[in-house]
C-alpha cells in the first residue's frame, strides 16, 4: 500500500465531496425516510461502485493514453461545464 497516494486520494476526494449534491441527497433522503443507517449504507455502497468503475476506467485508459492527456482532458471538461453553467446552457 502506497500511503502517500492513499492520503492524497483521500484528501482530494474528501474535500471535493464536501457540500456537494451527494450530501444534499443524503440529507434529503434521511429527512424524508427517517432511516439514517439505511441512507448511509446505500450511499456508501453506491459510492463504492462508482469509485470502482472510475478506478477501472482509469486503469484501462492509463495503458492506452498518456496520463497528462487524461488530466488535461478532465480539466478542460470541468472548464467547459463551468462555462456552460455560467451561461445557463446546462
């Protein structure tokens, strides 16, 4: 286990996910159902699957594409989505 990579990933995901729509869904579902344990477990399971898929996709892409291309493409996509949101196209 590469602990440096682990903690860098943990920090990046933790701060990226603070106060995002996933948390709002968790708050809403818990408020609506009154079952926080079920909401927590469902959220954790869903996030595990999404993370597994992203890691597998990253693993495949890294064998065929330069990691810098993946990083720059991701950054460009975020910028494009941000601009579209500013102009209320998305």
